[in-house]
């Protein structure tokens, strides 16, 4: 995109269209880059928390080990042990997943008792730009598209 010093009011229709298309391309690239940064940060945070919990166990700061992702409680659900908000639990679950996961998997990983509360929080995270929805073919669904039902989710 070539930089221009013309005001929008001084541009021809063709120039405006070119400038708009260039701006859209730049915005799309910035959103993709931001998505990659968010995934990287989520991975760093998950690894940091994992190592911190391990150090706490190693040095005896924790008298009982909190449930890890692989140690499911009754009914295959994780124990929550007061680890934060539902949104935090969802972001943690999505950050640890190597690919988009279903809402049922998110419910299991977070140990939530209410699937609707997970779904409502997911929608808030989607509208906030933190979570991406995918259709059954694995293609991303725009956050403005309310007609498609998501089959899986990942960090944006």
C-alpha cells in the first residue's frame, strides 16, 4: 500500500477504493499477527503456570496437588480448586490445545458444571476478539456471522 498525503475528500472514487482495499489488507495482516501473538502469550502463560505449580509442589508450598489436565475427577471432569473466572479457565483450556476443540471438550477441561455458562462466556470472548470459531469444515467463522453454528474453538 503506497502512502498518500491526500485527504479522503480530495481523492477520486478509484483512489478511495484503492486506499480502502489497502487499509483492509493491512488490518487483516495486523489481526493475523495479533492472533499469533495471543497464541504465543497463552503458551508462555500455560508453561509458566505449569512450572510454577511444579516448583510449589517440589518445595512443599502446596499440601495437595491441584488436579492437572490429565487427572480428571468424577465423571471425567477436572476439579476447579478456585483457579479463576470461567473466561480464564476457557482461555487456559484453549491455550493448551494444539488445535481447535469443541465446547464439550472445553466443558470437560474446565470442570464446568454448566455448558450454557461456558457457551455464553465463549460468545463474550469471541466478541472481544480473544476466541475464534470454526465451522464443521474447520474454516474460521467471522465474529459478525451469527448464521453459522461453531463446531470448535481456538484462541484468536
